[in-house]
C-alpha cells in the first residue's frame, strides 16, 4: 500500500514538473505580472488534462470553479472555456511567497474585452487586483503575485479571474476561481539537502500534495 502511494506521489510530482516546464518554456517576452504563450490549442488541452487528475473523494478541498460555465456568461462560446490550470480540487499549495498562476484565455485582443484578476484574503479583503488586456491570440497566460503582496505561510487566499465581455453587466463575466495556500517550508531545506533524488521528490509531493495526490 505504501509502495503504491509512493509511486502515485512520484507520478504526480513528475506531472507537475513536466507541466510547469512545458508552460515556462512556451512563453515569449514575459513580464513580472503577465506573460502569454504561443501554445497550440491541441497542446493546451493536453496541459489542461494534466491538471485535471482523478479526484480523491476524501480530499475535502475548498470549493472553486476551474472552468468558466455557460450559465450566465455573456461571452461568446468557445471550444475550450476560460480555464485555470490547477488541480480539479481548485486548492493549490505553494512554497513560494510570490507564486505564478496559469490560465488558458480563449479570447483575443481583437474582441476588445478586458480581463480582471483579484486575490482575496480570508477576511475578504482584496490584497491584489490587476486589469489587463486580452492576449493577441487565445493561449496560456501566467500571472505572478508581485513582491509587495507576499503570501503568508499557512494562510489561504481566494483568486478570481474574469473576462469582462460586458462591463455594464458583470454578472455575465466568464469567471473561474479557486484557492491557494502557502505551505510552511520550515526545515524543508535541511531535509532536501540530506535526501536522495527519490526522497526529494517524495518530500516535495508530501509538502505540496499532502494526501490528495
């Protein structure tokens, strides 16, 4: 049982590593807050699938919305909706005080819409808010939490990204949301320094995934 769990964690550690490497190397002209990829739609769908593994029914993760739905959205329908590249629990764990979040935006700048990203703390305060124009063509973008908004270890934050297709009727935004929490990495560096490669991967997956991978 432990061996199977170990292999499962290694697999998902590699999935995260491959997906992040794939996305990072796909970006051109990055800026500290926003970058756009030139990934083809087919490859984007493969990356989206990597971030949508079978859910652990006992995970108990906070509710969120990974894909923009068709209910009240006033934005034109697309084959692939506005999508957050996060596990389907919608709870992302990070060791970074200024993590980077990834999203697939299915609309282009020529459509004239604006996009809004908001980070909200546990007291429902907006700790970071950014509006930006759509990319030149549909694709994957990254949004990095800036240095002046460092996540506190152990605290959970809600993020919301919206495409405003009609600014006068925000109820029709294409929107996805989820949660991110910074994991306290105290003593992790010392453990990693003395660990083998396999144990390093296990430590990372235990820290980031817990029992949900």
